């Protein structure tokens, strides 16, 4: 491992914890030791509070929520957390409109524009466009003090622009949604299978591995495979597939898998 460590102390440099990841709910905690944000809050308010407690994190220390897109597995708890903890919600106008009434009343709304960096406390956040079947979907890079995190889930393809944003990150949260054989042979109706496989759907394990083989660099410390399908994937298959595709590539990062029903370790970039 290079320039990073796993720790339970959130009060140092840039730290990340995936509180939930998958089609039933997504939430990513990011802190620089002074402020803390959520990227998406796709679980109920009660469950979000439970996940914070399980991870040993203080939900009352949150300073904002950043929303990637309007699908319910990313916004289910946004409204209640915003109201309960008086949190501003950073969201693009297109995503807010697409949310309709799902968010309810928010404590405060602050708009961002895809492609334009904004500053949230000490964090520099750059939203970039992703290929997904949503109104104005965004991936993010989050930078502080020379360290950078990349978040790219819910994307059907990794465009050249996505690769450009992700290739210089120290930590990546990258979608590995499905195993293609499990998807085709699985129980989903054919239109849903086509949607998942499409350019506006979700990355497969193979596509994630191919992307990592292309963009990895010596400064990359951690990669977290995220948004795994509970029906069309398993953590073991995702890991094995990506590791096989990276064999011989001399990758020096640690590879992790995020889960739907439990929090990840708190990873800290020093």
C-alpha cells in the first residue's frame, strides 16, 4: 500500500467510508477531519443513522449532502437528513427537477453545474458527466491537500472524459455492477437486462477491470468496487474477474469490495 492506511480515526487528512452500496441504497461518507459530507443518501433516515453508528462516525458532524442523480437508491434519505440535521443539499438543477416530490422540503438547496468545480468547506469537488439513464447524472472527484478521490458509479460506459478525471486519483470508487453471464441467465425481464447492458446502464466486472488496467498509476492507493448487483453478481466473482484482468499489470493498489448490507472500513489518505 502506498501513502495510505486503514484506520478508525477520522480526524486526519481525507477519509472515506461507504455506508451502503448497491441497488437498495447508496451513501458515501467523505471527511477531511474538519468537515464531513455525504455523497448520496439512498437509505431511510433511520437506517442512515444506524449505519453511521455502526461505522463509529458522528452523523451530527455532517456539513452537507451532495446528490449524484435522482434515482431512489441515491436520494431516499436526502430530505429527512437535510431537515433533521439542517444540512444544505448540493444538487444540479436538472437533478432537482427530476426528483419531483421525492426529496420533500430541504433545509437549503445549493446548485452546482456539471463540469464546474465548487468548494464545500475545505473540499474541492468537481462534478463530471456520466453516461446513465438519469436527467443530469454526475460522477465526482473530491480533492483536498494534494489528495483526490474519484467516484464513478451508475455509468454505462467510461467515456474519455470519465477516464481523464479518474486517472489521477489516489482512491477510486468504481462501479462493478454485474457479471454478464449471470445477468443474461438471470431472472430479470429482457428489457431490464438490455437497460443494464446499455451505454446508459451499468458497468460490468469486466468493464471495470479493463478501465482499471488502463488508468491505474503508481499513486493509486485504493480501489473500491461498488454498486454490485445482489442478483447478477457476487463480491467473489467481482474480485476474481477484476484481479484476473489486472494480472501482470503491476498494480500496487489495494482492491476492496463495497457491500449493500454493511459499511466498509474507513480508508484514510495521508
